[in-house]
């Protein structure tokens, strides 16, 4: 089969002909139809310090996908050939303290497809059946293929109290954009979105933000819509240090800061003034809650109040990986996906 492989310790991906995966008794084989490209793939493509420390070539890249089941292992009872599915890409041990207390999203033994084992930028992928998530008939493979980053946004937003809330979203990359649509559907009273990129601010409006602002206007707009208090909830979705400080500055006293964005290096925080005396609650987001986030996502999609499709702006075949990575790096894209079959 065709697959995008990280085949050596250096920049780039190689499109290769590799053997189709064989499945174990508890696994299913999925024919990949759509796969999302994300910042993690860019890190692996560029072979930056994080990728060098984490990944062991050769492996097939990619962790966001949807497709059809073509084969099931002998022990699999709840997935059938022909099922339309996506999957949770974090494979956990299922037996540790975290897994057994409903916190599998922070399982210390997590292996991520396309990072720690073979991923989905390929015609087929083998997945444990426990990780498979069925798609409703009316959910397209496009939307199925972006459940992973959408799930990050659901997890970040819905672990705060959104109904009636004033919300600031710092960073309108694909995940911030999904989060805006989710907050809208969940009944936020005011959604203020900030970014430095005009293309992304335009998408933020399209997803339902009431105000779209450049970071240097955010304080004025937040104060105007919150009687000078600050917002109830900030969703920090940029990972940029100045935006993180702004999140602490513009959340109201006693408010919530939901932190998804990952800074590229350690940053200094004045805990006394930015956190403690403001009495705020900070929530660190890892992946998606298994499987609460997935149920929430499916139900929001069923309600039809949340439509993620405007975020998908670019599509490429698997043999245009360089172009796909370039589209992400240009900042002109929303979500970039591969159309594989
Ligand atoms: P992205 O990099 O496309 O989006 C970040 C956005 O922030 C960009 O649009 C950028 O223009 C904007 N930005 C830059 N400076 C800003 C500022 N000062 N104020 C406001 N916005 C600013 O990324 P994405 O794919 O949407 O992911 C968002 C973040 O979440 C990234 O940091 C990513 O690494 C992280 N992430 C975390 C998890 C997790 O489980 N915690 C999972 C996936 C991604
Ligand atoms: Zn575990």
C-alpha cells in the first residue's frame, strides 16, 4: 500500500510502497478515506527538537483519520466489516490507575498512532477495536477525519461552564475555530476571538465569534463586553507566551483558563498576580476524555447546531505531502486534510 513514511532521522516524509498492516485478534483493519494534517505532523516533518526526542523512524505518520472497516480480528465483537469509523489515536494500557479511574486521557503508558507507532497517512491502518468510534450515517468522512482535533476543542471548551458565559478564545487555528463553534452551540453569551492572522479571524467570524480582534485590541473589547471585569472563561489555543499572559490578564477574578496551546519552551508566570490573587482555575488539556468527549462530540454533531465544515479549507492527495505541510505553515489554511480514497 501507499504510505507517508518518516523513514530516517531528518526533515521530510517519503511516499513509499509498504506492506499492508496485519491485525491482531483484538484489532480491526481500516481502509483510510480522509486524514487530517496537524501541527504535530509539521514537527515530525521538520524533525525539530521535540520530534528528535520522541520519534523513532521508520514509521508511518498521521493520527487523525476516518475510513471503512475491511477486516476484524477474531476477538472483536462490536465492529463489523463495512462500518464507517474514526478512532481515538491515543492507545492506552487500560489497566493503570488513571485508566481505571476515568482518566485514560492522561494514561502514562499512552502510545500515539503516527508518533509512537504506525499512523494513518496510508491506505490502511490497524487499530485496537477499543479505540474505534462509529460514525453516524450522515457524518461525512471529511468530518470523521477531523474528530481528533475537534475532540481537543470539545474537551477544552466543555470542561468549563459555557452556557451563558463570556468567552475569550486566544488563537484561531483549527482547534480554536472548532471551539468557537462549540461555544456558540453550547450557549455562550459572548465569544471574543483573537488572532494575529486575518484569514483566521475571518474564519472565526464564520464559526460564530461575536467579536474578532487582534491581540492588542482584545483588552478593550473584553472590558467593553464584561462591565470591565474580564471574561468568565478563556480558551488558550495558541501556545504563544504573550497570549498566555493575556489569558490570565483578561479572565475575570474567579474565572477559568483552559489551556490547550503548547508553548515551545518554558515561560515565566507571576503566580501571585496572574493566578493566586485572581482566584482563577487553570485546566490543562490533554487530548480527549475517553470516551466522554467522543459522546459529546457525536451528540453535538447530531443536534446540527455545530458545523465544523467551514474550518476545512485545503485538500491534498497523499502524494502532495510537501504542499500540505506548506499550506499549514503558510498560516493561510484552516484545517488541511488528505483525501486518500
Ligand atoms: P495553530 O498553530 O494552527 O493555531 C495557533 C493560532 O494562534 C494561529 O492561528 C496563530 O496565528 C495564533 N496566534 C499567534 N500569536 C497569537 C497571539 N498573540 N494571540 C492570539 N493568537 C495568536 O494550532 P492548532 O492546530 O489550532 O493548535 C492550537 C494549539 O494547541 C497548538 O499550540 C498545538 O500545539 C496545541 N495542541 C494541544 C493539544 C493538547 O492535547 N493539549 C492537542 C493538539 C494541539
Ligand atoms: Zn493507563
